[in-house]
């Protein structure tokens, strides 16, 4: 997993050009500032590992892996804006709009969102000509659906509109499924598609991803209570302060930890039919997500 | 052209669902509010006419035509935000953020941007299975490039950063080529690609589009001086008030009108080698753009 993270880091750095003499160089700076600000690179690693599960070569999945991180970064930049979650700190550094201003932050997000699709559609045929073009189109569709009004954006809308209101488990699950699980889902599904998976196997990866996606968010809620700002690289206890509905608030800390463990277990069950050595990275990632400390 | 506009209007209405019982219904409302607020539908009509020039059926181009309008609408929503151009009026109605708030307006723009790519990649193979998948991938790449940091976004960045500063003709052309011409270019190029054009013919359409794109913006600058807010459906004399560099300011009104006419002439020359009856819609669109009154 560490090797993969190093590969992803190098590929991300190469994906967005510096363009020093471009009149719009500022927006490239802003895109790179957030894209290369560290982070766990969970989504790209999931894409690479899902491709690998079906014997696909890493280069076939790398453009899409990078696109997943561009999309994740874009959603963070826009969510952090003053008119949304109003966050000053992200991954231990000032948020994009704090450095570049709200206008450039919005535009950098727009550019990363757009570039993700350009990068999948342009680079995949170039580096992996053996992947059929109709598979790459399916990757574009899956990825877009996970980011738009039926995915990330829909989750953020409901999250914003629920603020300061009592929220039940259904709404909380809607938010988590859309804000977090959707992109993890497309990260895995697209990796599987690029690795040549059958439709039935693609659906197994989808279920795996939805379970780790929900677990990811339950753990996020738990860490907001149990970790410090230094450990998280972002403001801790923010949910508590804003009286946000979270898993610990609805179920208590102990039951929340059980829920996370159950979801991880359910995710790993989806991989039971695969060659254990090939499935090992995805099994390890599930544990990592369920038991991480930041 | 009027028939095509009616077809586009119907297709746009069908493209974004109402989703009344979706928890994120608000963002669908906001997307539809701006997408269906009228407008001249120049970009979708260009896509349809460019496809038609090469004998392609309209259904092959319609998903991409709709996507062009989604992208144009998205750029208007974000450009109108208080932290950007701060506009209250658009096409005679309150701008998106005035109705839905800044947060939802940003998210509706993000959703339209994403949905444009989903719609091209999902709908084109469904309604026009004869179009090769690798052509559709090229459409995704061309479209994305025209919207991102090398297109619309880049133009908007330089436009914002030039505000209140003396701007020369080079910067003015950069802004117009990126903010306006780039999307008209991909509208035409993608129509040609979907109609089965050769690479040489695609490049002719690209030149046609760049010329009408620049002309479009020169005329916009002229109308800011000569038309009323009622005629424009948006605030008139805004450039004058903000002391913005425009063609009339740099060259005077008369020379600006000459420049527009020259660009339209250059655009039409690119179509000289085509069957005149098939080229008629694109020739007419060039004249419409060069001599429009709003």
C-alpha cells in the first residue's frame, strides 16, 4: 500500500502541469496546492487495487486513480468555502480559499472537476490502448454519477440543509452514502471495469465499496470525538461544537465502533470468492479504513 | 434555426430530472432554474448544425448539444456569484445565487458541470449506437479542455485578475478566446466529430468556431455600450461603469463593428468547400452572431 501511495503521489504531481508562463498560472498553482497537500490517497489506491484484483495492469487504472483524487480534492475545496462549511484548516494547512481567495478557490475546484474527466478520457487510451473505449465511457459515467447531484453534491446539499436541525438515521445515512461512499464506490467500480471484471464481479466491488464507504464516515465521526486537531490535520470536535448529528451522538461511542466493525466485516465478505493473494490489498484497505487513527 | 431551438428546449427539459421526492431535490430545482431560463441556445444549435454538415443524424449530437448548454449555464452561475462578477440579473431574472443562496448555486454549478460529462458518455451510445466509442471519448476530451483551466476557467481567472487594471489587446484576446470562444469551439468540433468528420474537416470547424467566438464577444462588448438592460436581459453599460477594457474602449465603436464583420467573414470562408445547402445553417449562425441585437 505504501508503494502504491508513492506511485500515486508521483502520478498526481505529473498530472497537473505547472504552466508558469500561462496567464492563468494562478489557477494551476491553486489546483496543485490542494491536490498535492498530502492526504491518504485512499481513493486512488482503491482504484489500483480493484484493477489488480482482476489482473489488470496498474497503468490502465492510474489515470482514473488520479482523477478520483482530483474529484475528492475538488469537493474539499468547495466544501471548505465560507458559504459552505467555512473551514480554515485542512490536512494541517490553510484551506485553498484562505490562500487564493474564494473566487480562485471556486475556479480551481471547477478546473479539477473538469480535468478529472479529461484525464480519464485522454490518458487511458494513450497509456493502455488495450482497454476497450466503451469500458472507458462506462468509467466516465460511473465517476460522474458519483460526483453530481446523485452523489457528492447531493450529499453536501442535504448536509448543509440539515445543519442545526434534528436529523434521523435515514438522513444521516443518505449524507454518508452520498458525501463519502459514492466516490469510494466509483473508485472501486472503475478500477474493476478497467481491470476487465465481469458485470457480476463489478457489483461485488460496488457492495464492498459501499460498506467501507459508510465505515469510513462512521470512523470519521468517531475520530471527531476521540482525536485531536494535530492528529487529524483539521479542526477536531467540530461536529460536537456545531451540534451536528453523528453516529456517536445517535448511538454512543461504543455502538458506533461496533457498527464500523460490522460494515468492515460485510465489505470483506464480498471478496470471499477471490484468490486471497490478489484480494489481500483490498482486504487490508478495509481494515485500514475501519481501524485508522486519523 | 427556430426548429432546432425548440428541439433543444425540449431535450434540455428532459435531460435534468425533477426528482421531487429526492432529499437533494433543491439542487435539481436550482439546476433546472438556470438551465431552462431561456437563452439563445447558440452552443447546442452549433453542435447540431456541425453534425448535420457531415450528414450525421441529430440524435447523435443531441446529448452533447445539451451538455454544451449545461456547461455554459454552469459558467454563468459561478461567474455571477458575489465573489466573482457579482451579478443580480441574468436573462431578465434574478441570478441563481439570489434565489437559492451562494452555497446551493455553487453546488448546482458543480452538478451541471459533472452531469454534462455523464450525459455525453451515457446517452450518446444509447441513442446513437452507430457512433464509435472512441469518437465519444474524443468528444469528452474536447469538451473538458474547453471548460477547464485551459478554457472557460482560465479565461475567467485572467478576467478577474485584470479587473481595475489597464489591459492590452493580447490579454483581452486571451480572455475572449478562453471565456467565450473555447466553448463555441468545442460545440462545433464535437458536432463535427459526432457527424463523422475527417480530422482535416474538424480543424476547419475549429477555425470557423474560433472566429465566431471572438466575434461573439466583440459584439457583446459593443452591445454593452449600445443596448439597454431591457434589450439585453442583463445589466447594460456594466463594462463602462466598471471601467473594463473592451473592444469599443480600445478601438472605438466603428472599428469594433468592422472587426466583428471581419471575423464573421473569416469564419464563413472556412465553410467555402462544403455543399452550400448543408453549410447554410452554420453560415446563417455566423451572420446571426455577428449582427445580433441582444
